[in-house]
């Protein structure tokens, strides 16, 4: 179990600039984000996260090489049935053989990352990562994944595996943490998500 961690994350300057100046206090430049492990009953809170995203580039993995192609894409909101599927899957390994870390702004869950332990000897999987659209580019995923890495390391894992959405944001984020495309994708994960970018991080 990780201790509760309170983080003061910097708001993007434009988030302040976008607010009209009214009165002496126009914008809080920091947001308090609390990071903590979620109890199984809290996993349903993930349905509050806006996962929508738009992009113009799709990445493709060939061995360890990534190619990009221009293609407009849009990820629609996830409906209640889709979130129930996620919750059911997470309940299958949290807390028996994994952890779900949540990032809260007040009582609202604005990000989640899940860890499945020992899917191979010495290898844990970063199974899911979502940050609410309005809270991106403020370090929420960085804080969540740093927590996941620490948990994996303290459990004895030497490698962390992720099957990443083939978007610049997801892959750009994982590269920013030191993940790299793997030459040895895990067969069942590759079969399940053949279009993803399969990446690992040495812990
Ligand atoms: C990918 C995602 C989790 C990143 O979350 P985030 O909280 O915005 O990430 P951070 O603010 O911690 O970003 C850290 C670094 O990652 C990289 N990064 C993040 N978003 C990026 C983007 N859109 N394009 C390129 N690089 C990006 C940058 O290097 C960034 O540092 P910077 O902001 O100082 O430039 C978020 O965009 C998201 O939830 N997307 C939708 C769901 C998804 O794709 N999940 C991953 C599934 S495997």
C-alpha cells in the first residue's frame, strides 16, 4: 500500500489566462491532487473520468521502430457499460494481485492507474492509465506512474510492461518516463491489443 501523497500540481498558464479577471483573486495557480490506492468499492469512480481525445497521427510498431501515419481520430466518451467492464476486470486483480492508484482533486477522481503484478516472473503490467481531459498536461499521469513504478519495484519486479494506445500523447508520455518499444511483446497481450505499442521500462 502506498502512503497518501498530496501533490500541488501546477496549472498550465493558459488555464489561468482563459479565466476572466474578476476581483482580486482571478485564478488559483495550483491544484491540490491527492494520490492514494483505491479500495475495490472506489473503482466505479473511474466513470467520472473524461477519456475523450482527438488526434491526427496514429503510430505503428515494427519491432522496436515506430512509424507514424496521418489519420484523424476521435475517442468518444466511454459509456456506463464500458466502465462496468473495466471495473469488473480491475476487481479481478485489485487488491489480490494488483493495485489501483487514484488521483483525486477534492472528492473527484481525475486519474487512475492500475498495476497487475507478476504476469511473468519479475515483470508487472501497468494495465490501465487514464487522466481526465481537463486535467491533462499538469503532471497527473507522471505522479500516478511514478507511484506505480515504486509499487512494482518494491514488490520485486524488474520490468514494467505497458500496451500503449498508439497515440502521440500516450506514447509521448511513456517515452517521457523512459519506456521504450519492446522487441519481445507478451504474446497474449499482443493478441489482445495488436495495434497498441508494446513498451517496457527497466525498474
Ligand atoms: C496519456 C495521458 C495519460 C497523459 O496524462 P497527463 O497527465 O496529461 O501526462 P503528464 O502531464 O504527466 O505529462 C508528462 C509528459 O508526458 C508527455 N506527454 C503528455 N501528453 C502528451 C501529448 N499529448 N503529446 C506529447 N507528449 C505528451 C510530455 O513529455 C509531458 O511533459 P510536458 O507536459 O512537460 O511536456 C493522458 O493524455 C490520457 O489520459 N490520455 C487518454 C487515455 C490514454 O491514452 N491513456 C493511455 C493508455 S495506454
